[in-house]
C-alpha cells in the first residue's frame, strides 16, 4: 500500500469499528433488558422466600435459550470489536513506519547531496 492510501484505509477501518461499537451497544441493551425482566420476575415472585432461592431462580432463568443467545451474540460482537481495534492499530503503525522510512530515505539523500558538494 502506498503512503497516500493509508489515511483512507484508516478511516474505513475506523468506520467499521464504529459500526461494531454501535452493534455491541444494541446487543448490550438487549441483554440488559433481558436481565431486568429476570430481576423483575424474581422480585415479584412471592414463592421465593430467601436470597438463596432468588439466586437459584435467577441462574435458572439465565440458562434460557434467548438469554444465552443474547450473551453469545454480545461476546461475538465484542470479539469482532477487539479484532477491528487490532487491525486499526496495525494500519496506524504501518503508516507510521512507512513515514519514518520515507523520512530516513530523504535524510539519507540530503546527506549524500551535502557530502557530494
């Protein structure tokens, strides 16, 4: 990739990262809503007499397919977000290295010109 290509590639990766962040937030909202529903159900269940029973019921309800699916989807999205951050940092680092290499090349040429004069 050429030096001129890096800013656009970095911006593209940042947009991907933003979309993933938005997706993570939506999934977190879904999970929070499901958790709140579980907590509300437990709070109004008069058959649950103590904390141990409430905790057991909460764990049981969190094993439901829709809750587990929400957890897994959130974890997948968080992993994708982390991968995009790694890719973005790699692009930025490659860009920095290329700029340093070009500066070194220019400095070397300037030294050759000064030595030749």
